[in-house]
């Protein structure tokens, strides 16, 4: 198909752009109310509890297929039409969709990043998201399916869905020559910690962006955007719970780290994404995006405060029953080194060695006395998990 028949993000003439921004500004109170309603609904404590249970279920109830990928609400993509976009210029909605598509495209690379990056820092998270270096090498050499983690299975459906939405809205399919080049991630501790912050930032940005898009959509477009957004909320929930387990409660330090990484990502996207030169130039959309980010962080942080260490330990440390992935064989001395590192890292996690000293001491004391309030919350979460599973 020639370039003339493919969609590429482009802004209309300046007067048309400014008039669209003015109309969007007039509708801003309605949009902010829509954003609040979406975030409040999709960040309920019970919903986030179920996402964390699904992570646990992937490892301990592998026969239950809904742990392999979050079920989507059925939507007829052919029913999407330009009139489903409300309160924002159609070209800007398409621009945001196209940037999201380019971000979502290289899932095989992302899944290898996380499988290798988290192999020692938090193996349960690495298995949930992808494959380590030896598993990836074996899979490539033996034709094994590359997408065997739940995160991967959920994310792989995004880019094609976004491409179909763009085609319905703009009347032509988007280009798929993706300029996105993911970085290489290693398993050493410093790189793994950076990757955990990076992935949290990516999930936070994605979920907040889809919230904004859904607030400007109706009908089948709204429904499919909510499917995408809820996948990202699930992943943000799991990543943030893992951060809390590894480093303890650190709401403001975590927030600052996410904002710094988010600003870095924003700068890179303006330089490297299709249509990046006009991304972020609409002040009204910027206000909507900031509101969405702050609301998602507020509701997520409120939920994280309620998760006891008992639950986090059960979720991230209990021996996994998920099928073991085949991997390229290693020399015995290398395998012994890997086993020793895994054992040492588990001891660090269980001993809460990465926590701030005061928080660590409180948590260790609480673990000894098994504080009744935290025990009750843990039991309530666990009972809700089993009730949801039935």
C-alpha cells in the first residue's frame, strides 16, 4: 500500500487548531468530570484486589484461563465511527492513538526486557511478564511461542486494536514502520530497579492517557478504550504492589521517580514518535492529562496503603506452579551462580533489606506480632480472591 493511502499524524492549519482548542476548553468541566468517574470506577479497591489476585492466580491456578489474560468486554470495532469522538479534535485523538500504537508495538522486545531484568530482583514478576535470556534463546531456536506470560498475552492485543481504531476514525490504516526502539535491560540490581521504575511509569502514562481518550469517546469507541485502559490499570497495580513489597511504603519518593522518568519519556516521544512535534502543544489536553495522572496516583496510593505485608509476601514469594519454561542449557558453574544469586535475592526480599530503616523495623515487629488489623485485611483479601475465583 502506498504512503498516500496510509494515515500519518498531521495537525490542521493553525486557525483550525486554535478553534478546536477553544471548543475543548469550553467542555473542560465535563471532561474532567468524566475523567474522575472513570478513574473512581476502575481504581476501586475491590477491582485492584482482584488484579493482584489474578497475578497470584497466574502462578498458583495455571489451569484457570482467565488468569492468562484479563477478559475484554466484547465490542464491534466495525461500529466505531468518527462521531464517537466528543469534545476533542479528531486529528488529536488519532495522534494520541497512533503514539500509543507505536509504544505498544514491540511487545516481544518488552517481554524479553522484563523477563531478564526481573529474573533476580523478583522472579515471580519476571515470569508473569516474559522470558529471561536463556528462555528467549531456546524459544527462538525451537519455534516456541514467544508470549507465554499473562502481561505479554494482554499487551499483545493492543497495537492491532489501536491500528483498527485509527482506520475507523481516519478512513485509512496507519503506517506500521514503528520508530520505537526499546532499550536493552540486564539482570543486575541497579538496572532491574531502574526497569521497575520505567515500567511503572509506562503503565501509569498508558492508563492515564487511555482515561483521557475514553473521557472524549462514546459508544463502541469508549468501550474499547476502557478495555485497553483496564489492562494498563491491572499492570500498574501489580507493578506498584511489587515496588511496595521490594522497597516498602515510599509514596513521595516513588512519585518523584515516576514523574522524572515520565518527563524523560515525554521528551523522547516528542523527538522520536510520528507526529511528536505537535504532541503536547494543546494546553487543554495537557490539563486533562495532568488531572488523569494525579487522580490515578491518588486512588492507587490509597489502595496500596491497605495491602498488608502478609499479602504482598504471599503474592510475590509463594512457590509458583506455573509451567516451567524451557531454556538453553548453561554450564554447571553458571547455573550454580544463578541459583546462588536467586537464593541471596530472596533472602534480601524476605528480610526487607531494601526498605527504609524505620519502615523495615515496624514491618518486622508487625510480622512477629501478626498485628490483628493487618491479619484481618489479609484474610479479607484472600477470601475475596477465592470468592472471585469461584
